[in-house]
């Protein structure tokens, strides 16, 4: 039983026996699809406490705790339990993705992160086989859509900031001539071309 948990040892051991995992996973999968996949304006939920409540609101009252109890022992520290809670969020998203590849909000976010980290297409495909990101074609479609909507998204943001009278500080970082293939030998590694700070 994890430290700090108020349930008795018997109650903790009874959690897996009271969970119909397939049924509860289906409930969570349907809610993820309706609230995160179909609703393009929503943000995916990754905070363990809120995600646990999200599962409960879907009807999966014991799913989160069942998986957490399976990967947690009494030897684990509070920090380790907190880490396990974050991993349980990932596990549930991945299990839902195994049931339906259209239920893929975590996989899209992870694929975009890998793309921004310069992973190549073969590496992305290997990760996809392991169930972490979505397929290469899917992430390429998402990137193209984001690119096409970038201008409108920025304009919408500026309009919203104007309505709320926010102070915007846009910092355009220095555009430099910098080495790309080999490390330079001289002390000066790059030369700034422009630097600009805009306050609106």
C-alpha cells in the first residue's frame, strides 16, 4: 500500500478484484474520443489528479487506482508514487490507443515532440510500433494542418489579447550566422545579424 494512502490494506488489495478493466477502458476511450479528439478546442489532460477524476467521470471508477496499485509497492517513496501516477496516465492513454488508433491525443503530442527533436521518419515508425506516437502519415497530416492554420491562430491570439488589453512582449531572438557542420576553432562561434524586441 503506497505511503500516505488512507485506505486499509484490505481495501487496497480489493481494488483489482473490483475492476472490470475492459469495460472501464472502453468508457475512458469513449470519453477521450468525444472530449479530446472530436473537440478540437480542448486541451489533453495529463495531470494525474485531474485525469483520475476524468476517468471516474467517464464511469471508470477504479481503473486509475487499479493500475496504480499494480505498479506501486510499500517500498516506494512519495516521489516515486507521484512519478508512477504520471506513468499511469500514460499507460491508460496507451491502452486506449491499442483499442482504437483514432483515440490518439497522447500519441499526437508525443509525435510532435519527437518531430521537434529532429527524429527521422524511421525512428518515428519504430516508436509507433511500440505504441508511443501516432503513425508517420498521421503526424505529417497534423503538422501540415498546423502549418496552414498558423497565421490564423496567431491573428486570433492577437485579437484576443487586444480584447483583454493584455501586455504582449514579443521577443524575436537573434538571427545569427552559426556553424552547422563542424565546431569552429575561433572563440567567436556566431555573429548576430539582427536583434529585436517588440512591445505591444
